[in-house]
C-alpha cells in the first residue's frame, strides 16, 4: 500500500500588526544563561517600565541587568553619549565586575542614530571588559528574535583558533567539564574512544543547563562529540569557531545567527528540524548523524518509548483541533508535534517565516500531516488579528495558542486558550521534555474537564456568594 503524495503547504501573508512583546525581553533569560554577563539596555523610560513589568518577578534573584534611560538632552544630542556610557560601565565594573557587558540598543537608539557599534570598541579598550552590541529592538518581528540578535553579535567574539596554552584549553572546555564532573581521569580517557572521528560541531541556542546536558548526551550516544554551545554558561567559555566547522540550531527563531555563522565565520549549517517533541528530536539527531556519515542507533525505540509514556496526555487531545495565532516563532515546531499527537491544525499564524532556515521543519510538518492523514495547515505570515478572530469564530477550535493580548477576549467567547509565551520559557527540547509541552497544552482542557465534574451550576453559585 502506497501513501498518497503529500499535500503542499499553503502560505499566505496578511498585513496585520505584530502583537508580540518587545525583543529587549530576551534579557530575561539570557542574563540567567550567561552567568558572568551584565546587560545594559539603552532606551527610554517606556523600555524601563516594560522590563520592570516583564521581569518584576525576578527582583529577588539579584538580576544582572540595568536600564540606561535616555533623557531629552540625549535625544537632542546635547550630551556626550561616550562619557555617559563610560560612567555607567565604570559603575557596572566596580559593582559587579562581569566578564562581558552587553549593550541592548532599543528603538530610540535607532531613531537618533546612536553609534553604539562605534563607541563600544573604544570603551572596551579603555575599560578592559569586552562589550557586545546588539540592537534587539521593536523593529523585529517577534520578541524571541532579541536572542537571535545577541547571539549573532556574540559570534564575532568567539575565538577563531583553538587554544594552545593548557590553561586556555581548560577554560574553553566547558561541555567536557559539565559531562565529566566528579569522574576519574581514567574513565574519561577510556570514554573518548567511543566518539566517531568527525569535524567539530557547535550547537547554538540558549537553553537551560539540564537541556544542554541532555541533548549533548543524546548525541554522545551516537558517537558525536559537541565541541561547544553558543551561548556558553560563561562568556569566557565561548566556543572556538573555525572556518569549516559544522553548526546546528535548536530554535526556529535563530536565522540571523545561522546566517552570521555561515557568512562571517564560513561554517557549514546543518539544516535539521528542531529538537522539540520526540519526533523532532529524533529527526534532529538523525540529520546530524547523516551529515557525519553515522548510522543512528536506538532512536526508533527511544522515540516509541517516549510516545508510550505520553499516552495519558495524548488521549486528552487526540481528535481535537488547535489554532496558532502567532507570537514567538515556535509555531511550526509546536504544530508539527501536536499534529503527531493526533490533533488537527487548520491554521498556523506566524509573525515571520524564514523558509530557508525552517526548510527541514516545514518538510517534517508536511510528512507528519501525510502520515497522520490530516489536512496540512494554512500558514499565515504577519496575520491580521481581526481576520483571525473571525476565522476562529467560524472554525471553533478546541484550543487556541495565542499571545497574552488576545487570551482573555477569546476566553470570554468560550474559546480555550494557552499563552504562547509559556512555551518560550518552559523546557520543551529533547526526548524527556515532551511531557512538559503536553502539560502546558492540555492544562486548559484539563481545567474544563475538572469544572464539568464539579458542576457549572455549583461553581456559579459559589462565585456569586464571593
């Protein structure tokens, strides 16, 4: 029996506004990931209010970021930008002494043409601290692209030659230190022989340390050695990137970083689906293996075992429909995973679609729809939310994954919603974290099931008393 030819994906582009957070919110997760960094956001009071609200829950964590607020004098070019930034950076050096200061330029710095890239090298030499300049501002399509801008800027700071001095080698070998913590030297030496001889591989994308370890170990099982991650846990451990190195991304919103690695550092990009869900993780590992001429082992059984463990969640969503309004650029990967779980997806809204960087993910989405026997979703770039809400009203999906702005209005219309931003901050990569995706996706459905069991009338009466 042969399968019918896959139905091609249908792309459309509307002219709606971008309803996402500002990309300067990337500071929220990057300052935690790069432990010896300090982020200085250069913008107006509005930017400060946004950061204060977006990251207010972290005030007790002693965050390593600050706001350089531009006054009227700065905007009218009456003050000396260099002297002001020097004063702030000296204070940061005195108080925190970070290994790197990251300047995040906002919309205002773009409008007044503040020459951050010209000021940084001069101040860097004077202070003796590296300064990375990233213009992660509201001109981007989605808030997650703030990370993309910062990582693309950090690519230029990665060393281009392997260290010769032993002390430097130790410092740069962050991944090995993480994996070999507490083990005897003889065990480590014996294990090195398990790796296949292949060109160096660097992975890029900011992930929590447990996920980094997990994905590194999954590749290690196939005999693949990860030479480094961008970003590293510490700025001083940024990976060596030489011409001809292979690189692979773990997130769909990192197209600018991928382009910088290819064009500026002459790396070879492995175009793979992203390791989100057991199906995506298997496809990601298989693609890396195929590039290095390695026959993958045990992946089919590993994936089957994970699917079996997810069945209690999958039965809640099997046969139901999901609609993506578009927010964080994770939409294609999440839709592909949920379709594999048995859902249908009539529409995927996405703020921006880089078809080259996401080519493998799009191909896997087509293949998944064909194998599951469901229609391929319509992919709408820059969706018009007024039109989308009308389509949601007509389609009546079981679940809408949306930005925070539209969740309450949809709930008021009786539509189940889930904030897409929650998927950005949750651990969703790799085999073991697939359960977390379904935990988030099924929460509104489980909540409704619980309310029905309690009885709506009883609930309304209780609320009326309150």
